[in-house]
């Protein structure tokens, strides 16, 4: 039968929506509670919706009542402090799984390439239902930062680099595309990440905000691109050698974040 997917994401695996006027909203991400949770760099997360409505970040397939990344439970103490973020996550009217704010410390392009990963949003997702994708709403004004998306982890020939000013909004099939962020800054980046179920509600939302499957790539000098690619190859080889020396296969499970 297969999953219900958005036609809008078919070509590139992502869409960029119209920019949101972030400056009008209070900085709610400074008020909510964060927990240490490592994912692709130095990170913490503040969940607004989680598996059981607790302030924790585990995948929904863990523990009792395992399920895919849908039917997230809103956390009253967090929602109370972040009504605008909650409203924005709920605006599409699509089923929401995990919803949280990520805090990411500065990380350069080479780190980003090494941190590229695919998500595991659709584990336990019943056939015939909507494919889970992720919305990314950038909250801080990260003028020098960009999201990196690749079809293949180590192949630079398809690389989308998407700017992350305040109010940038994109939706990504993060189980298809390898992704991570280059955060060139002195301070932390904050971004609201929401798991949504694909379907007519999400399609209508993408159409309403003029989702574009292609935007101009953020320009990065060829020297930085080449050095990042070389460093990624070096670190992957180093890690493979480490596991080979221990006589173990490298574990390459998909990220749970
Ligand atoms: Fe991810």
C-alpha cells in the first residue's frame, strides 16, 4: 500500500516556506525547560510535546505503548510558557509527534558534514498512513548559519544549503535526506522542530505558505567546502579504523533525535 506522502517534497525532499515574522513574538525559548540530549553537535532540547507528556526526548518506540512519531502529548508546563510556539506547531492541523526546541552550540561546516544523519521518524509507522516529516522554524537570527541537506552522506554533488535567519521555515523529509546544521556564531542557535504526519492538512499548509522545493544555495567558498569534505572523509575513516581494531562492525543506526 505504501505511505501517504507530500507531492511537494518529492523532488528535493524539502520545501522552504514563506518567512515568519519572528521579531513580533517574545523569545519564548528562553523561558521553557531544557534537558541535556545529544544530537549532531553540542545540543539540549526543550520538549513541548513528548511521548507521555513528560519533559524528556526519547523516541516514541521506547518503553511501554511503543508507537511511531505521532500522537505526541503536549506538556502543560511548557505550553503555558510558549503559547506562540505551540500555536505555530499546531497551525497545520496535521498530527504532531515530537515537538521541541533545539539549542545548538556553534559548529562549523566540517563538524556539520560529520554530523549528517537520517532520522528514524517512521519506525513502527503503520503502512497506509501518513509519512512523518519534520518542520524546522528558526528562532534566533543566525545570519551566517545554514542547514545542510544531502541525498547521500558522503557525496557533495547533491547538497542543499539553506539560510537560517530568524523566521526561516522549512519542512524536510529527514528520513530521506541526510541533514545537519552549520552554525557559524558565538552564541547558541534555537529552532523549533516538529514531527508532522503527511496528508491533506500538511499539503494545504505548504501551499498556503508557498512551499518551494528549491531555493538558492547559501554560498560557501570552495576552500571551505573542500576542506569540510576532506575532514568528513578523514573522521569517517578514523572511526571505521577504531571499530575495525576492536573487531566490531561500526554501528550506523539512524539518529533518534
Ligand atoms: Fe535529525
